[in-house]
């Protein structure tokens, strides 16, 4: 999973903040060239490290891990608000560096982007609780929390049940509805799309691309892309980039979820060699991903789709 996140992030980064027309033109002219991953992978790594080392998901541990990951290896892509938080000298200061009001209004996709590793918790209730907690320390708006829970559950569904990409939204819909009924209509429309209809997927942002400021739009896009292209990772990456806007976050999340189970024979893996391999680069990402899998070893699934123990 983490390698999928890093791959999507590193491939999408050079298209970030481009309109869909500019992203499409650049894609046609230059193709996809992975480089350095950004904030998305770094924060997902920070959560994965807590889990792989067997520590609990608590506000203090999350703050500590975000600070450690950033200080040891500052990456590009953080918003001004998050950068301000990351300049805190210690975890307690990090948690206090955003006011309750600022936090409750914050609905950017920055909490959802780091959520896929939380899907490794075997117990669904723990996935949801950890996702709510992880979002709440930085993004308190119901849309941001709902998107974070949904992304963590998508990952969980793929890891433990190999749920079809086309059914991912249907199987988690009720849990998201209980938490945030307002978001359901939007997500239902996106999940029912046959083609990437920009007006429906992006609303007022159709002339631009996926706005990092709106978790609701981000989630709708992820639902659509996975349902439509989840079985074809190369197409998935291309479509994520062609939507424009927050291309690295969209690509990181959809590839992280799509490649946690599936895509083994895809040519997408040819791109992995291109991910930079500095001290916290490709090999480090692989080692933490392996640590996560080792700790939460996915169950064996038999032909009847029943989960077997052991
Ligand atoms: Mg980024």
C-alpha cells in the first residue's frame, strides 16, 4: 500500500495545481515521470510507523509521528496552516497550535490523504475510531472526518474482504451516512457515473480540477475513480492526473488502495524504480509497508469469500 501511495504521489506531484487542460497537455507532452513524493506519503508513513511499531493511535502519538517525519526529512506540499503546526517544538504544542474554531472549519483533504494505512486494523470499529481521531486533531469539519473514515474503510475492505472496486462505496455507505448524512447525495451521484463527468464530479470547480480545499469533492472523485478504473492501475493513475487540481493527493490515495490487493501484473510497477531513493525514499517506504503487513497479516480468503482464521 505505502509503495502505491508513494508512486501515485511521486507521479502526480509535477501536475499538482494545474487545471485539467494544462495537466492533460503536460501528460501528453511529457508522460508520467515519478520523482520525489510529497506531504501525502510522508503523513501516511507517519501513521503507518505508529501502527507498524505497535503503538496506539492517540493524538499525542500522531502529533509526535508527524513532527518526527517532517523534521527528519522536510517534504514539499504542505499547506501554510499545516507547516505552521509542523514548526511546533513538541507534540503538545503541535496539538495546541490550531484553535478549536480553525479546526472545526477545516475541510481540506489533508486528513483523508493520510488515512489508507488505518485500514490495516483488523477490527472495523478500530478503523473508524482511529480515522475519526486522526482527522480530528487537524481537520474537524464533518466533511473532512467523513472522507477520512471512508478512505480508511475502502482500504480495509480491500485488505480484508477483497471487496470489488465497484462495490466499495455501497458497503461503507451506511457508516458514512450515520456520521455525515449531508455528504451522501454527493457521493451517490459520483458513484453512479459511467464517464468522468466534470460537472457532476467537481461542481463549481469543473473548469479547474479537484480542489484540495473540499474533502467532499475529493471523496466523490476517489469513489468514482476506484469504481471505474480500480482494476486497471495505469488507467487509474492517468485519469487521476487528467482531472487536474490536487493530482498528487488523488493519485496517492487511489493507487494506495488499488495496489494493496490487486494490480500484481500491472505495468504500473515499472514506474517504481523512478521513485527517488534517498534516506526516506523508496526502500524506506517499502520497509515500513512490510512492517505494516507483518504486524497485521491479512487473513486468507477462500473461494466462498469466507474469511479463514490464520
Ligand atoms: Mg502533496
